[in-house]
C-alpha cells in the first residue's frame, strides 16, 4: 500500500515540458510558497463510500485542471483528503493556465496517454471533444447516476451542451450565474484622483473620463484601464455586457451574443456597436495599458496589483488570484458602467454551468474519476466546495 502523496503544480510549461507532461511524468514538486489554502473554518472534506468499483491494487490517477485560480483552494483540500481515504490511489494533479492546457492536452490525446480527468481549457468545445472521441460519458461510471444527476438544477444537462445523443459527458463544478464585468479598481490610485466609483454606476462617458484622468495622473507609470484580449474573448464579453445593460436584446451563448427570441446574433445592434465604439475610444484616448491584444486575462489581472493600471472589468475570480499573488493589494469594486437613456436589461447567463471536468475516453481508471465526480456533485461535496472557495465561485447545487 502506498503512502498518500499528492502534488499540484502551477508552473508555466515549455513545449518540451508539454511533451513530458503529456507523457505522464508529472511534476514532483508541490506548490512552493504562494499557494492558497482553505479557510480555517471551511467545511471539511469527508470522502464517503460512493459505491464505485474501485481498484484494489496500487494505481496512479492523473488529473489536469486549470489554474491557479479560485478553484485551487478546493483542489488543495479535496485531493489530499481523497487520497487519504483511498490510500492505494496515488493522485498526481497538474494545475496549468488555460493556454498551457491547450498545449498539453492535445498531445496527450494524440499519444494515447492523456490525464484520466481533465478540463478542456479551450482546446476544444465540449461538442468537439465528444465528436473527436476525447471524452467518456459519465452515465456508466458515476454510481447511482440518475439519482446523482437529479440533484442538479434545470438547465445543466441539456442536449448539445452537456448531453450528446442521450449520454452525459460532463457536469459543472460551479454555476455560471456570475457577473464577469465588475469594475475593480486600485483603491489608492482612485482616492488620489478623487473619483467615486461606488456611490452609483458611472455612465459610459464618465467611465471614459475617469480612465483618461487616471492615465494622466499616472504620467506613463500606470494607465486608467487594463484589458487582456485573451484571444479576443474578453473584448467580446465586455462589449456584450455593456450592450445588454444599454438595452440590447442579447443573451450570452457559447458562440456569441444572441437574441434568444429570434435565434439571431446581435453583433450589429445599435447598443453593440456603441459598446464597441466605447472600447475603441478608450484605446484612442491612450487610457488602456498597451499590449492588451497579446495579454491573457490572467496576465492582465496581474497588472493591477503591480500598479500598472487603475481599473479593470473582470469577474469575482480575480479576488482569489490577488489573495494568492498580492495579498497586500487594496482594491475596491463597483458596477460596470451603465449607459443612461437606454432600456436597462439584466445580464443573463448561458445554460450548462461553469468549470466542467471530463473523463478521458481511454482512461483505465474511469471508476476513480466517477468516484471523484460522485462527491463533487453531491450536496456534501458542493457544500465543502462553496465553503472553501468562498464567494469567488458559486456552487451549482442551490442547497450548497
């Protein structure tokens, strides 16, 4: 019987590292010095017997997850507890940024030795991963599957999103009922400028003026706003949320903003074009930190505590990242800018949930993954998840 051990590595990887990771070597080192830890008063992770038919001999189970980020404290609490409860199962966890997963995962699939459990990290959509044969259905590996599945709220398991040809291929660890364009700001820089970003939402023009004022105050040392293009996705998300709150009849979808009443995209609606004009104007003013087109969202977020930008439009997950990487950073948050005069509409969210995980189709340890998923999707597992990650993510089960 093996001694329980686990490693979670958040390191950047080179092409050579990608090949090595995909080949199964894994990282030997644990997080060094900057890891997030679960809150002292968090709900403990207690692994029950799910009824899964688990291996009795010593095995090594490999997982590839996206991070570091708001899920990291949960992974750090869960996997050691799981391994302690299943001492013959050695767990190796690679925690990599999205762009690194896009390198590692396809190589592992091509070589036939991908991680047993993984997140796609944007390498493919769920539909593409199913069509390509990358992932296995959950129906036969999660014990008492139908009862487990019945606990989830409506809108999670839908054909074409998480279900394909009647088989369920993934489930969300958390809800996507979240606001991805909160206005975060550097408290010190905002106070120096005498700008109030909290009393009421800024209009678009006020937001533009604030960004311009802060850029002038920075005198080349910092800028009013930072936006990481993240392959263009962040620009589209920010423009969509601005447009929706200005009255655009649009809901977010996997492929873009759509009027759910007609099934037509609204890229050319008056509100969407006005939101794009605002983003273009911010850049034309010189108020946006240069280099955003080549920045990932993660890189852009790091510019705030580094004192290179005064504001960013982002989601609550940045709080966990700053707590890890810049614990002394003093920040505030308010509403995204709201265009006056329009018909205000709430920001919607797409079905299916967030942070989906998958089982490798060729894995020899599918039952182990099913055992893990059984807990993650249980009321107890979701309660522990919510307690550990706090308010940065929202559990998918309402009772959690």
